[in-house]
């Protein structure tokens, strides 16, 4: 199995006043189903003085083939996670490591490119259709986000939009990086489109 580094969401436990990392079991199941071995990384590393050194250790010790920036948390909600993922993207850009950003992950990739994140309505707990740049129907996907990205991207091409013209998927012009605003792991039956794009990205 190829090993992929997977980031996690931050959860604050109010009762014990502790910060914890969490990952959706369905994302792990999706990756294992597609023959990828998930290697989880903790957000507390994001505020460690040796964050860059630790990230390098992960990639070289575990022989990481790609990165999944998972969903959950709004940008700016937890500094440790934002910092960790931005540092990971910096490493991946320098070393040409493939990256898939899921939902928040796509937003973070856009922020890394100094692009704006804008508020959007009617994209939480919904399903909608995807259309390519020519207006052709591609697929029907889930949606769980309050934010989307602005059109003025420098480094990415737009792959798919929803009916309201919000950007649903992007691909980097030079790097093997993609962002999807839907969650492939939350489908009852995994989409062939998602599987094919995942395998093409990490082959």
C-alpha cells in the first residue's frame, strides 16, 4: 500500500478543557478501500518550534507518497492546524508531493495561494450537481460547507462548479494538487469519478 499523510480536525472538549485530534472513520475506510495506508499527523505539531523538521521526518521515515488535507474546522478556528497544513503544503510544493484537499482542505490550498475565501449559502447538508467548465453535467455530490473560494485564482484551473456557479473542484496548473469541496468518503457507494481521480493523483 502507498502511504498517505492525513491531517485531522481539532476538537475542543469543554468538560475536560482539552484539545484533541479527530478523523472521520469513513475517510480512513475510503483510503484503505482504495489501497492507501493512512498516516495520521497531530495538529499540536503545528505549534512546535521544530515543526518543519518533524514534517520532514514524517515524509522520509514513513516514505509518504501523498497528502490528504481532510475536512472539518473553519480556517482560522485553530492556529495549530492552519499552521501545520500550510507548512505541509510548503514542503509538498518544494518536493512536488501530490496533495488532495477535501472541503476545508481545498479552502486551505486556496489560502496558501493567497486567494480569498467567501461565505456561501445552501451548501450545508445538501446534494448538488457538478458541471465542468463547458456546462456538462459530471456527477451529483454531497455538500457540507459554509465557505467557498473566489474565482480569481492564479495557480489553479477550475474543474467543476455547482449550479450556482460556486467552485467545487480545482486542479493546480503545475503541481499534482487537487481540491474537492465534497466528501468522497461520505457516499454510501464510492463514486468511480472520485476513485479514478484519486488514483490518477497518487499513482
